[in-house]
């Protein structure tokens, strides 16, 4: 078997994710998280996961991983990819007060990724409730 055959049929779907970090202040973090949750509820077709949570000085860092689709879907500008790009544009435009930035996704072993996974696994059912707990902690 050649490598191309193995890559194409390994049973895994290779998808491309873009990292988007929002950095609200501690005072506005819960409102920002509720706004993010509202956007996620508005368009359930976009695959988004909480990829990282962190604290930096007076900011709460909320990193989302937005899936654009498979490489083939992106190459042909599939509807799924276009919907994800439109979602990113809305978030960046409408939540500009929270300093949105495109970032690399945190490594799975990083503090931010582990904090997000722990927060979601510990019974938090939404980004808003997770951030609310983070703000309450510190």
C-alpha cells in the first residue's frame, strides 16, 4: 500500500479548525460568554468547541475552535465552510469590544486546553456557565 492510500482511507476525517480568542475583562467576561453562547445557539450548523480558557492580568481568555470542514470542503468552498467563515466574521464584527484575535489552538497538554476540558467535564453545560465559574474562582 502506498502512503496516499493510507492517508485517504485511514478512517479518520481530517478537518481544519481556526482558533479565535476573545479577551473580555473580568467585569465583562460573563456577558461576553453569554453573547458567545447566543451566537452558538443561532447557528448550530457550525461546529465550535471550547479549546482554551485562561486568565491574563485583567482579561479572561476564551479560545474557541471553529471547524471550517475537511480540506476538500474548504477547497470547493462548500456551504459548511462558507457558513463557518460567516460565523467567524459575525463574531469578530459584533464582539469587537472583547478584542477578538485569530490564534493557534492551544496544545492539548497546555494549561488553557486542560482548563477548558476540565471545566466542560465538570458539569458545565455551556461556555457561559463555564466562564461564569472561572470568573467566580479568580
